[in-house]
């Protein structure tokens, strides 16, 4: 069984929302985020959500521009669920271009347009 080690925090701000038709009459919500994550410097990521406004799944694809000048990319997927008025709890896994696997647990505040939470390294 894989173990996970705390690796820090992330804090993103919602910059753009694009909606488009999805499968089976659903609506895809694609959100561009920017912010920081411990050990990753400036992070720019895009998530695409499918499901109801209460729960569903999402994909994530992003790039990090680290303080030392290096760059990393990541691709992942996760789930979201409503935890109150305009708030979603998220959980996702990301494969990083340097070979590491990460998980994130967070909370999206739709009214404040923020996504904040914890990052874990999976071994």
C-alpha cells in the first residue's frame, strides 16, 4: 500500500471560467487557476469539472515555474463534492514530470474564487 508524506500547502486564485457542452447533455466547467505551492513556486493549472453542482470528477493539467528556474508539468484527476453554500471539497492525484506522484486535498470557495489545501507526496 502506498504511503503519503505531507509536502506543504497550495493556494490558487480562480482567473477564468469557460463552459462548454459535455457528454450526455452535461456542461463542462473549465477553470484556469494561478498561485503557489510549497516547493513548486508559481503554479498555473487548468481543471475541467464534469458532474452536477453537488459532486463529480475533474481532470487537471498544469505547469510550475520553480524558484530555481526549473519547470515541471503535471497531469491528474480527482473528485469534488459540495460541502455547503458555494464550497467544494476536492481530492486529486497528480503525476509530475520528474516522476513524483502527489495527492492534494483542498477546498474551493466559489464566491471568493479560491482553492486552498494540502499537498502530499505519495511513495
